[in-house]
C-alpha cells in the first residue's frame, strides 16, 4: 500500500485499541503489525508523541517475569481525539467506497 | 543485529536528548525484546521486525526538536526542527523551502517598510517643528500643519504595519511547527 495512505492511521489504531483497555507496548505493536505492514519500531515513537500531546498516559505494573511492564492508558483528551479520528476515517472510507462502486449515474 | 547491538546503536544515536528521556525510550525496547524472547522469538528476528535503530532514533529526535520549537519559540529552534525533519526525509524540502523563503523575504520587506514609515513620519514631524530653530531646512511647499499631520499619519501607519508583521510572523511560526508535526505522522516502512 502507498505510504501516503497510512498517514494518521496508526494513531487511530493505537487510540482505538486503548479505548477498550490498557495495553503494554509489546501487545500494541504485535496486534497492529499483525494487520498492517509496518516497521514495528515506529509505534514506540508514536506512543511517545501521543504521551507528549496528552492523549495517553503510562504507568508501571509488576509482572511475573522480570521488571515491571509499562502500560499505556488513554486520557479524556485522547478519547475525544480518537472519536474525531474515527469520524473522519469513516467519512473518508465512505467517500472512497462510493467512488469505487461507481456511483456516477445521476 | 542482536539485542545488544540494537540497543547500543539506538542509545548512541539518541545522544543529545535529555538522559532521562533516553533511559525511558530504551526501557520500551528492552521490554519489547524481553517479552519477544520469552515468547520464543530470536533476538535477530525481533530486531529486524523493529526496523533500523538509526531511523527510530531520528524519529525521536525530530519529535523532541519540534516540541522544543513549540514550547521555546526561537528562530534557532525552528531551524533545528526543520533540519532534523529534512534529515528524516519526510518531505521534499526543495518544494517546501522555496515558498518558505519567499514568505520570509516578504516579511522582512514588511518590517523594512514599517520602519521606513515610522522614521519618515517622525522626521516629518520633528523636521517641521524644528524649522524655526534651524538655519537650514528643506521646504517641500507643505504648510507646517500638513507636514505634521502627514508625519503623524505615516508614523501610525508604520506602527500598524509593524504590528501586523509581528502577528504574521507568529502565525508563520505556528504554521510551520504544525506542518512539521503533521509530516512526522507519516508511517515509514
């Protein structure tokens, strides 16, 4: 797929996953890269940007194996941003689908 | 590339960021390797799937420079952010730089004109007022009242234009930061 298509989509994916529950980085990366062809390393910089923008927060939680894991959780601001992104995305996809299906006869 | 090489390259290339931030970033990747390994993956495969640590480091650096330009506005910080974005190759800087330079030139022109107007205006006011005290003066054929009013008008116009230029400069700054932010959202393979 063309790179230009992916702009902003990753942010939408991360935020909408976090709407359901908190995730640690590995889970987010694994789930997204299962469905979308990306370099996994690009998700961590994105998570950091989302944190700086106040859309997500992090906390450490003890795990059975090794040091505590860093969990990501969505903020109220992040929820609002996510709703907007989902709306925009649906609008975009609907528009493209209408064109693809050939809705050109009046 | 194994875990150690990946982490060391990333750490080396992150140099220049605050130490605290570097440690926090490295924590994410250490955790990623740890969980991957515990699921039976090989270090080399995890590293390959993560991608080139040099590119990853660049992504963090450009983000941090843009944040710096946003919270600490200065031409230097903006240029730093722009150059690090260019290093990442996220936009065609020849296409972007051309219009940017033209806008900057126009702004500088506006500042020049506003300063000229103020200087001319003040000159016109004081030149007229000081006529009685001076032996030499150039008479343009204006009445003193006309010359003084013209001076006041020019000065006001100059100040207004200067304020407009300041406002446009701020707008340009914010616009550039926003544009850079929008660009780093591009997902690269």
